[in-house]
């Protein structure tokens, strides 16, 4: 079984279930094409509605018709078409980068414009200490500076004022509002001083043009740096999108064509040569190869693929050349679904961020009120010049408050944390799962397929008398060929692998009889054979002798022993076991070292369960658990006050996964389990559990640091700016310093979130 | 001084009324052309009214280069979309029950509301 590549087929969203699809149509020359395209699509069975957007060259189709049929119909009508969504990922990312780059350059340019006036003005003020207006000459001089500042406001700060005005009209307020009010007030006051110096007291005839220009410059710089830092937070998703191949070599009607992957249709035959990426999901129909799937699963070893094996888009073909049949294309491929899931999760919020959301909703108007109150306090009780003090404190309060740091605190960390987890092969569904995973106190592991490989194998054949291994295994396989039981299948598989059994032998067993709770009997090649447990042997009077001890030893070693007798005499004991995954022991140890209570659940008998639990170091286990009881066991632990993680792979586990505080679906599992899971481990290894918990803890810690920092910054900064320390220190914060602090507070949050990028899943 | 104090208090009252108490009217979006533009830090229209009980699409046109405007979230509907710059982005809404569905950017500085009437 190729490890972990089908996992992410979260719910097999094959086309027949789709209700809405958007196609990008080529060759739409005139408006009359619209009708033609819509008619062509509506004529297809299953299409409920088709609506063409001429401006965008897209058509929205509702119904159950497969994408391939829609594309074919459009091609028959003379147009090229592809799925709009699938096509856009890569291009959208490139466009976004281009747009961000342009915006960055604009901000830097505006910063230079503003600082080229602000810095000399500030130096002048620092050196001369003289920014007041007393003479007619000073009036003219400062008027020129005031007009230059106005030019800076228009050229470098227009976006703040326009944004603030539009928000205001909409009865909302944001960061633009604060900056526009702060800088605008400083400038207006200064202009009043310039024009009517007599209207203000002598000591208050001070201008603040340098503050306006400096604040605009610094905030533009902060925004530019933040934009760069933000770009780095989406590196993980960029890497995932970068995994997609651009073209595919399909074989149609005997010809091999290189076509863009968006045009690959279901059931197309696709050739992939060594060193090339697998373009879409499919099933190998020719050749064999080894494929590097580490980019999706984190599993470093290449996986062998041959006829019938599944291959996943984005993985790398290493050695051989293969042809495969496309089974999932466009946004249905596992890779596209991983990308979609990571994107959604990155934008979701853990509950811890909700308080910050509530606060941000009221933040800006509250700060405005505080600014007004602060001005009133200075006017009434402040020292002279009260007007100047009132103005400086109100401006500084407006400028220092930073709703952005608060608003960015949670989303930035989630963005990096979820991306980091995806790189380690851990898909986190949403912010809530992320937060709960960091608090897990107990982990329930399903045995089969989770701790063990999930595919029983014949481990021992201990023969008696003259019997040899091959003869016993051959007869046992013939006997069990008709059975669907996993243990029977293990015997048939083992015999097939050794070349002892093939379909030709089917039907050689006659007088087949199943003896309930004991085993089976039949006649093969004229000999009566019995296969089953010790009870069967006793009841059929077969002497087992020393072999009972052998069987017990095998059972104690986590194997399931079965007795095989021919013509009333014991011929062999065949033991079947589901091997424990290589790294299960180490991974379980990691969980236990983190203080997590690990509990195993299995439908198997007690002896086998105990043997497996002992081997992997689990002290608590529940054996012979019926599928429907699994969720009860989860609830029982929850009643004890534990925050329970449940890990499973099967359909049976779905209710338990859903009821657990965090459901983990293990990579090689079925779609059902993945749909009901909060976290999906893309590779089969249980190390993913400890990784998921570690990354969740690291992310939560990061969010807390960010939130704490942002809260403290605002809670301490605003009163400081209002001048609460003035009575003690005689100092009032300068609006320029407030501007710098504000610009760098949100940058600090983004930079701290970026530290998460350094998180490494523990080596294992 | 009295005038200054009164003006200050009046200003506070105005802030409270304008930003918190005032309820803006919802714009009714045309059936065929439901476009919300994001420009200069706001959604326009920011308050929209939609019919209940039928799946429909709305389009977002982002003209604002600020990265804040890039993400559109409608938490109640578990919708999270990345909006390209200067391009229409179609967002598929399920059949909505009557109620209010806020939408906003990642940091909630850009805010809007979908109102669905009975």
C-alpha cells in the first residue's frame, strides 16, 4: 500500500457530486458566443443551469455533469475550456506577488517622500529647539513648510485620508482613521498657529509639521516591512502550490501530447518519465517505478509503484517510466485538496483569538474617545500652554494606538503554524482543532492500522512430523481461498507470494464446513483437513501435545496461532500477525514523555491486545471492543476530565473520531475517517501525533505572546501617550515616537509569528 | 473653557452615535449583478440584503492593494477566500436562513454585513 497518498482525498469529491463548477473558456470572441456556450452546456444531461460571464470569460455551471463532459461539449462547440479554479492557483500566486511588490515599492517611495521633509524638520527642531511662530517672517517661512507638509500628506499619505473618509462614511473606523485624525489634527493646529498666532497663547505658538511628515513616513515604512514579513508567512502554501506540475503528457488516440494540467481529463492516459512530477492523481497501468512522496507525506523513503498502484499529483517520479490512468484531476486531486484545506485552515481562527476580535471591533472609536478625554483633561487641569499639551496628548494617543497588532496577533501565527504542520505531513482542519490539540491529555489509539500496519501476515509455520512448510501452506491456502476473513486472506496471500497457490487451485476443497467459533473443515485431494483453534482440535480428538505450548508462546508474542490438522493428526501451527509499524514504539514513547495518557482500543481478543500493548509500552488498553463501543470509550475518558484525542483509520472509527475533542485520521485511512477528523496525518507514522501536538503547542504559545504583546502595548501605550506619567516625570511622549512605536508594533507581531517557521518536528 | 468642554463632550457623543449606535441601511443587490467593491479600506456596499432560501453568488472586486483587504471571511458560513487584486472573485453562498452574516477581513478592520430577510 503506498503510504499516505490517498489520504487527503478528503471525501471523494468526484465530479458527479459537484453542484457548482466554474470553467474558464477560450475563444469567446463576441457576445453572441455567450448564448451558444450556454445552450451547448444546457443541452447536456445533468446540467441545471449554465451562466456565462462574458467579461471574465468564465461560465458557471450548476448540476451533476462531470467536468470532463462539460469541457468536451465546449470543445465540440469550438471553444477551449478548463476549470477556472484549478488553473488559477499558480497564476494567482504569481499575480499576488506582483501586486504585493508594486504596493511595496509604492510604500517605500512614499516613505522617502515623507521622510525627506520630516527628517530635516525634526533635526531642525532638535538642534534649534525653535518651531514657534512669533514674527511675520516666521509666519511666511512656516507657511511654506506647512504647504510642503500638505504636499507630503497628499503624495505620501493620501491613502490614509481617503481610507479614513470612506470608513467614516460607512460608519466604521480603522487604522487609517487614527492616522488621518492624528496627523490631520497636528497639521491643522499648526496652520492655525501660522495664520493666527495671536489666537493662541504665546507659549503654544508651536508648529508640528515635522510630526505629520515623520508619522506618515514611519507608518509607510512599517507597512512596507510588514508586507514583506507577511509574504514569508505564506511560504508553506507557496511551496505546496509550487509542487503542481504545469504540463502533462497524455496519450490520446495513439498520440502523445504535452498539455497544460488543467486540460487533463478523467481517464486520460498519462505518461511520466523519470525525474518528472506526477501531474494528476491516477492508477498505474503500465511500467513500474519508485516515487518520492516526501513532499506530501513527509516520508523520506521512495515508494515502489507498479500496476494498479495509486500515484498522486505533485510527487516525483524517480527511476522508471510509467503510464497511468487519471482518476482525479483539477481541484479533486489530493494535492489540490491539501492546498484548499491548508488555505481554509490558515484563515480560520482558534477560540483564543475571539476576544481580540471583539476588542478590535470597538477599538478605534474607543481610542478616539480617549483622545478627546485626554485633551479635555489637559485643557482643564494641565499646565500652560494647555492648548499645546492638549493637542500633543490627543495626537499621540491617536497615533500610538495600534489595532493592527491586536488584529494580526492570531491570524499570523495560525497562518505560519498550520503551514508548518502541513510541511511535516500534518493537516489541521481549523483553528479550533489547532487550539484543542495543544491541550490534549489523553490519546486513544486504535490498534489495527494505527499502531499496526493493518495488513495481517503469516509470521510462523511450525510443522509437525513429516510435514513441511510449503505443503502445509499450500493446503491451508486452498482451504481458506473462499473466505473473506482477514486472517484467511493473509494465508492465501502468503501462499501466493511463495508461488504455492494460484487461482487454478480454487475449488479443490470440497465438503467445506465452517464450525462456528472454532474453525473450518474440508476435504482436499481426498484428505480430511481441519483448521482452527485449540478447541476445534480437542473436539475433533486431534492430539496437540507440545504444540499447545508453542501456540501459547506465539500468542504471547502478539500473534494469532491456528492449528492445522490432516487426517486427524496435527500437521502444523500457522501463526498470523499484524506487524507493528516500525516507529510505533518510539512515537508512543514521545507521547507518553509529553505527559499524555495513551490508551489502546481494539476489537481483537485480550491475549493479542495485551501482547501488542506490552510490546509498544501501553499500560491501558481495551480489548474486544465492538465498533459502536469505541465512541463510548472516548466519552468515558472525557467524563474523567481528560481532553481526548482519538486516532483511527477505519469507517468504524468515524463516530469516535467525531466525538473526541480532537479526531486524528491516520494517512492510509479511508475517506470517511478523514472527513470526520480534525487532523489528518498524511503518512502512516504515529510520530505525526506528537508532531501535531508539538506544532499546536508552539503555535498557541506564539499566539499568546502576540496577544499579550499587543494588549500590553496598547494598554500601556495609550495612557502613556495621554500623559499619565507627566505629573511624575514632567515628560510628554512625542507624536513622532508614537508613530514609530505604532509602525513597529504590528511588524513585531508578524516577525514573532515568523519565528514559528523555525519550528522543527522532532527528529525521528 | 466651558465651550471647549461642551464641544469635547459633544464630540464624544457624536463618536458613540456615529460608530456604534447608527444602523446603516442595507443595500439591495441587483439579482444579476451582485458586486461588492473593496476600495479605500471599506466594502462598498458594506451592508447588503439578500433573499433567503436559495443558493446564490456574490462577487467581490478588490481594488485595494493593502494586504489587509486580501482575505475575505464569512465565519458563519465557513467561507474563507483570497481576493485577487483588480479581478472579480465569485463567492458561492449556500441557501441562507434569515439572519445576519457578518463578513470581514482577517483583522476585522474591513467589515460588512449580509442581512437575510424572511
